[in-house]
C-alpha cells in the first residue's frame, strides 16, 4: 500500500518497500510529523531514551528519496513502546512544526487498510 502524508499526494512511500510488511512486530511504533531534516540515527537516538531501539526506518518518497516525516521504530518490548508513545505523542520537535503522532505500528496498519 502507498501512503500519502502530504495533501497533494505527491509523496508516496511503500511500507512493504522498506521491509516493514504485514508482519510488523507488536513493539513497533509508527511516528508521524517528524521534522524534514531528521535522520534515522536521530530518530533512533530520540526513542532510545525509552528503551532499546532495534531499528528505526524513515519512510522515503519513492521518486525523490526525501523523508516523508514518517518512521517505524522497533523497540525492545511492548512496555518500552507504550512508554515511548506516552512520552512522545503530541510533542513538538520543531517550534514551527507539527505535533508528533506516535502510536503502535500494528494499530496504524489496521487504520491504513480500513
């Protein structure tokens, strides 16, 4: 499935193309509205405050390779994932940016296919 985080629909990224298909682990979290310049290392460091980060994958535009501001972060346990969600959901990383939307990735996949 393609995602279109922007209103224009010009930014497309396939979760499956990033190796994050239907079998997302329950300890994975879905993060939206990351600042444009954020790297996977910065995302990993940010969520590393709440547990062991096994992976942090930024979704990228299929045409340009630019970040879409969305990432999937796999933490060491569901408890760590919930702690990160509670701490980070609604926070601003950039004063001119949007609030982060952080939730369990499995819930995001259900929402996407609905």
